[in-house]
């Protein structure tokens, strides 16, 4: 028989966090996620570029990127061999993921971003991801603050009343990031009310924020908090234990948006993920 005096009761609040963190690390360490990038190549209007790891050429004309595969190079797009040129034309302001092309284990992600100066045009970038990249092979987890329920705070979501865009600077100084504003999340902390912009980031309800730990205990650019989009209208709390790092905390080859000043919290949020050992920005 089991001695009931020696049974430890599971703390379901903490257990739930570790379940979430395990899922996050499984996603992060996937073969073509943000531990796998090995290069980024930018291509602007009138330019043609080659990428040493990937066969073919990339050129831009009339705000359209065209990839021409090398003959017999065995590249794949949409699960089919790509034997002819393929063109990508952006349809969005800000950042847009346009597609990807595979060559063996390597993946070429095709993206566009609005040019900082000529905002009616785009700059294109091709990010190569290699499952054998050192950051993925050497990953040892993410440091974090101690899980503390005090950082689960009552909150209220207020939907946006118009079609506002949240425009951000980027860690890449020559491009802009832009996302549709879903609304604001208001919460109280130590007797004061704070408000954070919630953006629609490729179908995810994200808050990009910084606080007084940014650049010391946590990554300098800030962190991200994700809301459950399906339950956003009935949301009743924000739990900063679930604040997580930007992709650019793990890789130089990312174009993360910098949190706007209105999403800076003037106090230390000692909850969530800390600066990774691999921190870049």
C-alpha cells in the first residue's frame, strides 16, 4: 500500500505552466523553427542574388520576387518538384510570409517587408533554415523566473473600434512592421491601471511589450504575450508567467518588431522567460 503521508499533491497551476513550456520548447526545436536559421539574404528592386547554400537565383523587378531554380537541382515547392521559375508578389503592408522552397533538409523561407523610406514598395528576404544548425543541436532549454501566481492579474479586453494599424520599427532598421490592432488589454497593478495594444500577428493575438527588466534580466527588445484568440472577448486575466521571448532572442536571422512606447510597462515584470544564453538583441 502507498503511504498517504508521503504523497505530494500536485500544484495544478505550476503543472499547467510546465505543460505549456514543454509545448513551446517542442515547437521552438522543430526542424525548421527559430533555432534553425543559418542565413538571411535581402533582395531589393533591380537586384539579383544567389545563396551559397541553396541552388538558383533570386531577383526583384516591379515589386515581385522571382526564383529561378538551377536545372536538375531537386528543389520542392508545395510538395512537388519545382522545375520552372516561380514569382512572389506581396499583398500586404508590413511583413508578409510568401512561401517556402525546400532543398533536401534545407528550407528557403520567402518573405517581404515594407521599405522604411519607399513605403509603396517592398524589400524581400530569403531565410535559410537548416535542421543541423548549431543553436538547434546545442539547445538546452530556456531560463525563466520562478512561477508565481501573483503575476496572474485581472484584465479586461476592449475591442478596437476602427481598422487601426500598429506600426513598429524592426530590429532590421530599413523595414517596417505593421499589424492590425485587435484592441487593448487593460489590467491593474499596484493600484494603477495599464493598457497594452493587442495585435493580429498572422492570426495570433499578440502583445509585444517591454518592461523594467528588458535589457537586464530579460531580452533587451522585450517579450511577447499571447492571448487565446477564440476566447479573447471573455478574457478576464493576464498571466505574465507566460511571457515569452521573441525569435530574435535565439537567432540573428530574424526581423522582429520592436514594441511601441505605449506598450512599455514602467515596472519590473519578474515573471516569464528570461534572457536566453543565446540572446542576440
